[in-house]
């Protein structure tokens, strides 16, 4: 009976504690999102402001005129995610298998160390390496590998390198958490049953660490598909992605309805990624 009498008080206390966060999310997330959704169906007025009448022209233009930009953004995000996975999985596995906890902590510290530096500063540091008179071209020319500087910067490849450099830790950490919980006795049992290392990895290790792989892939894919700083600085006109398109439409005398329509398309792509994680990742955990 005492427990039943306490329930209304617990509900009120929980609502009180959740109130500030709920108000914050409504004011600074839900309402702006509603504004963007409504503006995406409006026409362009003076100065790019959304005005009646209601129309689907902005969505039509998004998929017809800027369709290649959307496809390029998805491709860049997928390639970046795949490269982060290929680089991050072995690194996470190597760190988690160190027996000395101090060594593991030190290696994790090295993975997180780039976050201590501003992302913009790290991007400019990478630019100094890839530019025509940068460190990489200078090294290759001294070694005699090339006779003249390569055009490494302002290419789609440079954008992918910059994104992998910036978001690799987001792949390493979730996989590390999954691998650290892996019971190696399953691998030993697979070897006892005749499986070689490759078969044991694909039949035992990978399925058991798949939740970390999915979580890391989502954490990389979502920010990279909407990235605009790295494509702008390292890709130039060849690195135009959805984020740059949205930024240009909302700035100056752009087209807010068009920018809103592109934003909603980007939101839908992100939602697909989250849906994959909630459906597939949670099923793998259970």
C-alpha cells in the first residue's frame, strides 16, 4: 500500500526533473525543426525568405538539380565509414587485447588526443600536409617517387581523407567496447572444432562484436553525410556536399525554402541510419 501511495509522488518528481530538458528540446530542437519542415513547402520570397503559396517545387529542385550532390554525399559518407571500419576495427582489437591496463589506457588516450585540438585547427594542419608545396609532396619529391607535385588537395579524395582523420575515433571506441567484452573462450572453442583464424573471426568474433561495428558506423555515417567544414576547406568546388549546399542556401540572399527542403532530405537520410541501428543493432544485442 505504501508503494502505491508513493507512485504519484515519484511520477511528479520525475516530471519535475525532466521538465527543464524537455523545455530545452522543445524550444531549441522541435520548434526549429517544425519551422524548417514548414518552410520547405513554401515559395522563395524577397531575400530568400519563405512565403506562400505552398508548393513542392523545392523538393523537385532538390532531387533534379541537386540530386548529384546528394548521391555524392552518400557515397562519400559510405566510403568514409568503410575506411574508418577497416582502420578502426584492427586498432580497437589491438588495444583491447593488451593485457596491461596501463597500456590500454595510454593507447585509448592517443586515440582521444586529437579531440583536445580544435577540429578547424586539425583540418588546416592536414591541409598543410596535402597542399602542392606541403609535406607529403615534398617528401615524395625528395624520394624521387614523383617529378612534380601532385594535386592532392581540393579533390574528393582529400575530403575523404579529412573525414576519416576527423571521425576515426568514433569508430574505434564503440568497437573497442564490444571487443573488450568478448569472451575469448568462444574463439578457443571454434579452434578446437577445427576452425582456422579467418573462419573463427567471421563465424564468432565478428557476430559477437557486430553491435559495436553498427554503432561505430552510425556514429561516423551521420556526421560525415552532413559535414560542411572539411568539404569546404579540402574539397573546394569538387567537394560540394549536402552540408555545404544547406549552408549556402541559408546564408546571404540564398533560398531558405530550398535549404529547408535539402535539410529535410538530409534528416530523412539520417533517420534511415538511426533506424538501421535501432532495428539491427538492438536485435544483435539481444
